[in-house]
C-alpha cells in the first residue's frame, strides 16, 4: 500500500489516533492484515506499517540462529520496542503509553505518508520543516544516488 500526503490529528488522552477515513478505506479494501505495527524511531517519530508490509519486511531480514552481534542488537531494539496496534470500530489505533513517552511525541501530530509506511510526527515541527525539506530535496536525492553507486560499485560518470 502506498502512503502519501499529510494529515493533522491529535492523540487523545487515551493514547488513540484516528486513522484518516481515506486511508482506512484503502486499507480495508486491500488485504494488509488486521492491524498496524508501530515502530518508535529517532527524532520523535513513530512509523506505522500495515501488518502485511511489516511482516514481509521483517522476514526479509532473517538472521538464522547465529546472527552477528550488531544485527542481533538491532533486531532486539527494533522488534522489542515495536508494537502491534489494532484499529477499533471508530478507526482509531491506541499507542502504548511507554512508546509515546519514549519518543516524546506531543498530542498534536501530523500523520505523514512516507511510501511504504506512515510517520507520526510532531505537528509544529513538521509544519516548520516543510519548506526546508522541499529546498533540500535535490541535495538529498544526490546523496542517496551517490550511496547507491558506492554500494553497487558504480563510479561517477
């Protein structure tokens, strides 16, 4: 499922966020599982993946019985801090209080489409960063392309 756009919402006193109707309708019409996975991230962000996408991406990182220590630590942190969250009948998901405290996310949020996932960000910080993000887009794309070339062994042309 492809997530685009931005939505301003509030996390209520019971730690619930209403998933926008447009997203709920597409999600229900597709076969992306019965829940979402919430993954806390650096910078006060929570990433939301559909259940199907999260499980597919997680399975692609299988380590076997003897993982490298760094990979094992990454998995313990990533999966240990993540949570499966189900939508209630009103289309809301409830986040664990500990997760919200860990990322120090205020109740005033922006739900931002990020392609394969959505990001829950501080609303004021998101608003303030949009113009700078747009202006930095060419440089960001260039850095990503340079990294891809380095990984594939391709040099500058």
